[in-house]
DNA sequence: ACCCAGGCGGGCG
DNA sequence: CGCCCGCATGGG
């Protein structure tokens, strides 16, 4: 096992791993050791961040792990610029101050699609539970001896009964159908360089993917920062902050946040969601 | 014993 | 378009 130190500006490992993004579904955050273990690039990677000093990376191939780390946590994003753009009021200013260093993550489009199909009408703990059981049941062992995420082929060949054994419930039919579409004709990776609008349009044609899930996949699977997922928390927070607590349609909310945060909506959503969820500002 | 969870699809006016 | 409903399941 090799290790190396990395200097990173404006990055908070704990906040990022407590933000319920796809990568955090496969990593264990240890508050005592200030470290996380996660699987990426087919290997187990351990990242440690103490209050002072550099970040330490441990992995079988540390050079590759560092490159993976920098990409996965969007460490080239200019956070000063982003914070300037999304600190549009007191609430957002407080969110940015409180969760400074919270980063969006870059995840595989297929993995992100699966996780967010499973997320609908569900809670975060149970999404972890189902995902872990699914990986254990349908993931193949990779080169470094860790379980890989199940392929579209594996999930399309699984029976509804087998998928339900993971606890997916009514979501299993959506997942199986989407997996089959990815086997038959759809190449999710072909849309990496497509526009936000066309990525979202493509995603919303898949079963089990509506407005909110499509935006989650566009944001965290395709890195489209114009995406702004609106779940019940975010909806209530937006209505309370900007619409006098009045019920407002998703369409109207999208128009509003688009005007407010433009091409950095995705980061605005991350901070707004996290701040609202952790601190209960939606109530 | 309830109640709810990072919504979506289908049916309706 | 907007609104309403049912939905599988595990943890609080």
C-alpha cells in the first residue's frame, strides 16, 4: 500500500461525504480517524483530512488514486468564483460559510442513474441499504478484489424477484427496464458532452426517471452545473425563502433559481439542500 | 402501531 | 398544464 500527501484548497472531506452524493454511498466516513474509504478506479482508496496539514491518500496505485481524487471531487473548480455567484442572500451566505469546502462529486452516469432511480420515495439510509445489497448480489469482483458496481447487463438479466430481494420494492421494474434499455440501444456515456437540456430530455424518457431524478443524474453523473434537483426539502426551503411560504410549481421554481444562480445552479442546490437538511431550515 | 422517506406514473378535469 | 392518488419497505 502506497501513500502520498496532497495540497488542496477549499475542500472539506467530512461535509462532502455527509452530503448524500453517489460516491458517499460506497464510502465509509470515519469521524474519529477523519478519513474515508471508498472504491474508485477499481481500487480501495483511503483519504484522510485532519484539521491542519495536507490530505493523505493511501491506495495500491497512489498516483492513479490522486488523479482519481482530483477529478472525482472537482478540485479544479474555482470555489471563490462559485461562492461569489451563489452567495446571493443571507441564507446562501450562511450555507457557504458553514459548509465551506463541500464539493460536488463526479460519478459514473450509469451508477448515478441506478442510485437515483432507487432514491425515489425513499430515505437516504435505506437507499444505502438497498444499494449495498444490490452490489453484493450482482457486482462482479474487480482486479483489486473489490466488488464492482453491477453492469446494465447484470441488472437487466436479474429477475424482478431477485431485485426485490434487495428491498427495491416498486422501483425494481423501473431499474430492470432502464438496464434493459442500456443493453439494447442506449449508451449513457455517449451523452457526456451533450448539453444539459438534451441529457435531461434523454433521461426523462427512461422509466422511473422524472424531473428531479433527471436533474440529479445530470448534475452528479454528467457534471451539468445548470441542473437544479428539486426534492421536497429544496421545494419547501425555496418556497419559504423566496415565495412567502406559498406552494409553487416545480416549473416556476426552476425559472426562479435559473434567474438567480444561472450556470452555477448545481452548486447552489448542493449548499441549499445540505444547509436545509442538516439544520432543519425547511421546517 | 403508526409515520415517513432526495418522486414517479397514470388518470383526471 | 395542474392536481390527486397509490406505491414497497425499513427505521424512528
